[in-house]
């Protein structure tokens, strides 16, 4: 940590970043998203600490100085907005420099952005987050010390990735991999996961797909039960599934889940019910495609062993 003379103001982020590795707090409750973003940040040379909800994030900020915080917005116990507000109150009461807080979510509706601004967030980024986006944010908020003035840079919503229509080995895997015959997945998203794989570490593609195939059926069934019963919902299940599905390249499924989330949050039950069949069909197709990718990846692992 950079030392300072008595009476000097706090060092800028840029000064500290020259003398040490950037220390980043990642606040994310979903394991697949958490692991992917953490690996991306590590790849960019960051020291990453993990918090699984807003309460853990507040405790971490009280104990440790961070150069940047990536904050998921919808989490159990304490959400990202509440956590950001608590962090800002702590900074004000102790006259501390504002740590840059980047809000990360599967989507940002206007009310979400307003809540983020009120809570003191600096930036809004939609999932899945790319390596290029993370690099730009690090350059801006760690090397550039943009957080000192605290402006909110309102990014436009990311356009959904277009589904890959050609199954070429350059877009995803080695020639030995047998890829799905239909363009169900955005293979570029899976290629991004594969690029983060490192020798001697678990294969992130295999780990992420396996976790999704094991954990998502129960959550899909919960969502279908909500939709069939017309029970009031704030869209939490749809929101979480949308984020993870998009991370694994299931773009069409993620778009349907996004419509369901919006309809649930707005209370438009007729629209929720109208998406039932689409959800069933797209989820089944996405899982079948992911299973083929999983088989291909395991064949590659066995071939390289």
C-alpha cells in the first residue's frame, strides 16, 4: 500500500495501481457467472475477492481496501442497491475515498438505473460481461481514477448476441469436436469460456455446462409453476436463469426469459402465460445442444490427456 505524509490527501487510484496489483471485489450470487467473471479478472492481472451477496460485500469493504467493486444487483438477503448505499454511507461517515462500484445485471430497466444512481453506483454493465468490457473498466476506474468525480456513465443496452449459424472449428473447438447441427447456441460465448481455460485447472466449459444441466431443471420447474399458477412474482427466478443461459450462449432462451421477467415484474399475467410453450421448447433445445458440447469437450480432454 502506498504510504502518505501526514496531512496529504488520499492517494489516487492511479498512484496506487502503479505499485500493486489491482484488488477487485466481485459480488455475484450465481456460481457460473461468478466463476467466469473471476477468471476473466484474474486473466487481466487482478487480485479477486468474492462475495456471494450484498451483506458479504459490505463486510468485505469494511475490512479491505478495493480498487474496484463489481456488484450484482439482484441477490438474496441484501441486494446490490442496498449494499452500494451502505458502502457510500460508510465512506461519507469516515471521510473515505469512494471506491468505484460497477453495477452488473442481466438487464437494466429505467427504474433499476435510477436506483443505481441514487445508491451511488458509477457504471452499469449487462451480463454476460466480456473480457474487453472488463479491461476497459479497469483502465478507466483503476488506471484512470475516473471514480474521483463519480459520474455515472450510462451505457446503452447491449444488443443480444446473434446466434452462430455456421458450425466451424474456428469458432469453438478442435476438429474432433462434434457440434450441434442446429444453430441453438451462440458459439462465440462458449469460445469465450474456453479461452479462459488454463492447463492444470478444471475445464471451465465442462464445469459450467455440467453445473447448469444439474441445477437449472429445478429452477425451470419453479418458474413454470409460477407461470402456470399466475402467482405474483418479481421475476427473480427468470432473471437468474436469463443471466446464466446467456453466459452459456443460449441467447434465444435468455431472450424468452427476459420477456417473462419483464412481464412478471409488470404484473402482465397474460404475457407470462403466453411464453409457457416457448420456454419449454427453448429450454429443451438449449439443454440438448449443451449436452453435445459437453460430450465434445470431454472427448477433447480425453484426447489431450
